[in-house]
């Protein structure tokens, strides 16, 4: 007989709808590129077991893992996330803008103006918690143009070994050609990035 004072067992965490759509898209991208799990593991540096769990929706990908996969598939993360959403309307109300949260760092990414057919630029709002760090080994697309405008907090953005300490009101323009690292020394960093395909 169960002890009536014992707490109820916690339910198993359920994958969100966006996680399930992302899992399905990752699986279809691998098939479109004609890659086995082993080949994708070799190309991305992500273990076969982790890739399998990601494609089944058993685990949520971190920003760093998505960055590696986007490099293999040659597409920005924003495009990958936009591919799992319906075609956006011309006017996107705040409540309609897709938000993705990195389960590892708590980074929140809002697609203010997501990629869409006929448009070459997009606008992303990022929120990076104090103490969080996200590193990308390579750009998903070489020469991708970014215009980052700091809204609140502090952000140390390292591009090709050079660190830029950003404060509210600062704007950094750059093209992604190598490794990048987003670090928030605190307080929480909030920023907008305009992204333009080369």
C-alpha cells in the first residue's frame, strides 16, 4: 500500500510541440542530405546516440548542438527554426512570434521577423541570462552578416578571437567567418540582431 504522505511521482517531461516539429525537421534534413546517423556524427562531432535522441524528440537540442548541425546543413539557425513554423504573415503580433529556449543555458531566441520567402533579412531578439555562455565552432553559412544592437545588460561577444564588450546602445556589425562566443557577465543581456544572407 502506498504511503499517503509520500509525494506523487513527478510526471515524465513531455516534449513541446516546437520540440517535436524540430525533431522531425532534423530527421528530414539528414535524409535530404543523404546522411546516415554515423556520417552525420562524424561531420558534426555529435555522438550518434545524441543525434538519434534529438531526431526522436527524446531530448531538446542546445544552441551549441543546433549550431553544429546548422553548419553541416549550411543554413542559419533562424532558417532552421523558421522551417518548422507556418509561413509568417506580413504583420507578426508579439504573441505570434516564435520563441525557442536553449535547455542548457536558458538563452531565449524570439523570431521577431523570421526568414520568409522573398526576404533576405530577418530580425531576432535574444535574451542571455547572467553567467551564460554559448560557443559556436563555425558559422552555419560563411559570410553571414549580423548587425547586433544591445538593448539591456552586458554581452561579451568574441569573434575570431577578438572580444567586444557591449553595453546598452552599442551596435556591432560583423560578418561571421569563424568561431563565435556569446558570454553574459551580468546582468542579463537583451539584444536585437538583424541577419542578412550573403
